[in-house]
C-alpha cells in the first residue's frame, strides 16, 4: 500500500454532524488490519490510499462484500518491508471504514480506495497474516475539550494561521491547501486534518496521534510547526547568501590560487586533500615513465580548475582511476600441477580437454617463468559448467577472478570506454574489472561472447574485442577514457559460447577453441552424486541427515525421464524439487518418510515423467532399421521406416519433419539401391509400379544431417527384398552416390544411446575407429563395432537371408514376383 503524495490537500475532510460518532467509532476486539506506508491517519480525516500489496487487495475485496465492516489502519516503520510483522508496525492507529473504491484504468494491479478514519486504537497482537492481516486492537478514545474552552479555541485559531503561513513558505505545497483549511468548520477535524496532511516525519505524527487530549495535540502540533518554519527560514537564508556570494567566491578563489602558487614557490605549499591523496598513491605505482608523465600533467590541470566547477570532478575521477589501477601488479601463480589437478577434478567432472590445456599452460609457465596467457574459448551447450570452470581455474592458480557478461552488448564504448569529452564518461568494462580485481593477471571470463550484437549504430563491439583478445596487441590495450596503453598480456582470458557460427571469423581466429561437449548419462550420475545432491541437501536443510541418499537407478530415472538437456541445470532443479518435497514432509511430520530414494519414490516426488527414451523394437518388420542420432541433449536412437504401395512408380515420399540434408540422403540412398538392384536380386520393374514412402517417427521433432545415409539405404533394401535386418543392430554413417560410407560425429553420445536401448552391434565408417579409440572402455562394454567402407559392406552384415513373416508380394504385369 502507498499514498501517492504526503502533501495532498485535495480531499475535503469536514464533518458537520456530531463529531463523537466519528472520532469515537470502532470497538475493541479482533478486526482486519490495513498496513500503510508513509501515511498516518487521524480521526475524522478522509484520504485516498493506493492499494497494491496482495494482502491489502484481499482486504479490499472483502470490504466490497461488506461495506459496513470496520477495519484498523496502522503504519509501517520501514516502508521497504513487504510482509510486516508486529514489530514492523507503529502501535497507535485508527479505526476506519471504506467509503469508495476507484479502479483507475492503466494502473495495473493497483486500486485506489477512499477511507474515513474513525476512533483511535492500539494494536495488541497480530493473529493472522492471510488472506489479509488481522489482529487484536483496543479502543483508545480521545478526550475532547469543553465547548466553551476559550484556551482551546485560541490555540486552534493560532494553529490555523501558523499552518497557512507554513504552506506559504513551503515551495512544494500548493496554495490551494490554505483554502482547504479555511473551509473546515469543525476545529477538531481541522486539527486532525493538519496533523495528517502536512509533510512531517512519521515519528512526529505518531507522537501526535498518541496524545490522549485534543488540547495537548494542538500544543504539540504548534511546536512542530514552529520548528519546521524555522528550518525553512534558515534554508531560505542560506540560498539567498549563496546567490549573493557567488561572484565574491570566484574572486576569492583566484586570489587563493595565487596565494597557493606563491606558497609552492616558497616551498611550503600543501595543496588540496585530494592532491595529497593522489600523490601518496602515485608514489607506490609501478608504472612507466610515460604514464608517470601523463599523471603529473593531468594533476597540474586539476590545480588550475575551480573545485566548485563540474570540470574539477571529471578531472579528479580520471586521476583516481589512474592511481587505482594495478599497474604492473601481479598475483603470484601457484604452479603446483598436482594441486591444480586436484582442484579442477574436485569442482568439475569430465572436461578432460579443458583441464589438460590449463595444466599444459601451468607446466610451461613453471618452466619458462614468464609466458603470454592463452586466449581460450570454451564452446558447448548450456549448463555444462563453462562459466563456473573459470572460478576453478582461478582457484587452482591462486589468481583473482573477474567476469563480464557480453550477452546483448551493443555499444563499442562498453569495451573501449568513452572519451572524456562526453558527459558521464567512464572506462570500458575491461579496465573497470581489472581495477576491481586489483591485479593485472586475473582469470577474466568473457561470458556469452557469441551473443555480442554486431554492427550497431554505436559501433561494433565484436571488433573492439579483437584488440583485447589478440596476444600480439593486448600488451598495449588502448582505452578511450584512460587515453594511455594498458598491458593485458598476462590476463588469462576465457571466453564462453554456445554457438561458434555467430562469432565473427577474425575474432574466432584469435582464440583457441575447446569444445565442451554435453554430459552423457553416466557422467551426469557421477556429477549428481559428487556435487549436485550434497549441494541441494544443504540448500534444503537436509544435510544433517547423512543416511538420506539417491541410489543410481533413481538418479538415472531423473536424468532419462525428467530432463532433456546436455548440461545439468535441469537435473539440479529436479533434485532440488524432490528434496524440497522431503523437507516439507520433515517439517510437517518431524521425520522423513524414507531415507533411500529409489525409482519408485522418484515418481511420488516428481510426478509423471515428461520424457521417455526410445527402446529397440525388434526386427520382425521389413524396412524398419535402427539409426543413431546426435542431439543437443545427447544421443538418441531413431527408426527409419520404409513402406511400399502399388502405384505408378517413380514416386518417393519423405515424412517425419526432415531437413534438406536428410532428404538428400534419402534420394542418394534410393538411387544407389536402384543402381545395384541386381546385387540385391530386385526386379528393376518394381520401381516403375511401386511407390516408396520413407518415414522417421516423432514427426513434431525436426531432424536433419547426413548421418542416417546408410540407415536409409538399408531400410529401402530391406523393404524391397523383404529380408530381416540383423537383430539388436544400429548404424550411423553418411553415404555418397558411389556408395562410399563417410565418417560422422557425436560417436560417444550415440554409443551411450545405443547401450540404453539394448543395442549390441553398431555399424559405422572405418574412419570413425579413431573416435572409438579415444572413448573409455567402460562406455564400450557390451557393444561390438563393425567398421565398413561402403554400402555393400553394410548390407552384407545387416541384411540376413531370412524373409519376414507375411512378406509383401510384388505384382508386375500379372507376373508375381517375391
């Protein structure tokens, strides 16, 4: 809840009836409570209130249905508290009733209500917080003056005049406020209206509301008004003197400058405190003679400027930036290879190529003693730990760690800085983060470098990065704000990206690209055991129960059926979700329902699985062959289905949301089968009288790439010959028009997908053998690899001599041919 303006005098709050029916309204007991920010109401005052808090909106909705409901209004001590408790509210408030609700268009989720304050009350206890606040309140009636109290009448008259004088000298209160005060006939309402609306501190207003006697409130209000009037008069005097003395100050400044120069010539000049501070810091800087000369020249300019002018602060900020940069200051690298290996392995599972490159850098650095830092670019799918790896590298080398996010960067000045001629100029983000690190050799993460906006009206930020990331140039990086060169050659820059295609080629050429591939299921299981589960147990407060654990099958079920990703972000969220459920049960019942989490419990904790892995479907049908595919979330098996239908022939139908490359593979496969029909003992006339339809299931999922070439060729051959495909066999490989089998990528992920589906034999290109040799034996166990050079080799192994049950009979010109 908020009030739009503490000085709003637009509401007329007079009351012509019996004042006691208003200011003594309300009774002790439990009633709804409206918590307000920056607004204290007094009995009899009518005020608009903007309602935005959910609990307050719930109260307004309740008041709609019961217009006679009386509620209490209490004010928060701190307006920033969203859900106030007893200690957050001032104890004294008022009863109130709703007069009207105004739902203004364009106000979003807020409504404006008009309320009339009634009798005073004291908050004794909050009893409920939902759907809105409720509490026990006690009446706190006011003592009214006698009708013939002359002293009170005189005090009220003085208060009216003093309030009008305060309004006249206060620049922010409109003159219409005097009209409102003049038109309130009832003295008590006028007093409360002034107390509620003049812009004083809440603590002052709470004291006024606490006054039991109306006569005491008048006196206290007059004291506050006189104090505020005195403060306003002092401020006005200061402004007047400032304007009158401006020219005199300029004259005195030049005289003081001459005196200072004379003192410096005599050897007893002290200079300003800012100058002394800058000189003290400059003495310890390890900068070159050129930088030292630039600093002294800019410092002399500072002495020539008026400290009260805007140019002085600009020049001072520049000099402070110069002395706060770590010129020639480096942290000492820890070159212990075993320690570095231990830290990298502790924080991240897998990522062998990246770890190997960092250890190589540390090894060479330990032998040479000095080495330009490499510029690395880690690219891979989201959630595999590219950014967090930078922290581990910094910890392993005992270097400082800084990171900037380049996603959406569209201004070249964010990299190079602004020239000092511009208002609000500042260094670029590279220099600012070097200053923040406090050393000139931190580990510097350039996150999401592939998402830098290119060729905008504010320059090309990706081109500005060329100088930063070129080892032959970054020893003299030029920031427009500094206007001097800074050495970045010792900074270990590590860029991260999801897609290399969006990075300009000149920028990509300057970086050493290392692929960080997605995790396979087995790796995710280890990551969950070592990192995610202990972390989330601590986050949910269940780390005290050492016996609580997930078995391997439960973790695998979460990975396979509740996530679809290359990294582990969603896995972490699902583990957190399951542990939150257990934490809720623990908090409610005092004990866990179970300590060993198995696949059965996962279903109870996470609900129905949204994903399912494909399982091998057997070889009883002709034309159905199992292929292997790579996706951004790991390997998958897919089924290529070929069916034949009698027709005019020469018609190939492709369905299943296939991309252009995959469609071309199907055309190549069909042409190769036609060219080698005699090898398969196929009557060539079949192609003139039968139509061929190739389908890849899961039509809502886009599919593309050349790796299904041998799978499609085998599927067509099986459909035309009605021969069975070898059982538990999958294949992957690109084909040419001559039938040569070419190597494909994603072998590791495809092998794991085959193992999960129960595949025992995999057919692939002979050239992919080198990829198999790099994979650990644990991932190859249970699978036999068959390396081929052409499609004929594929058919020799994959197509059996056994005909399927109920084979299709091909009828051609009344001749039957099987």
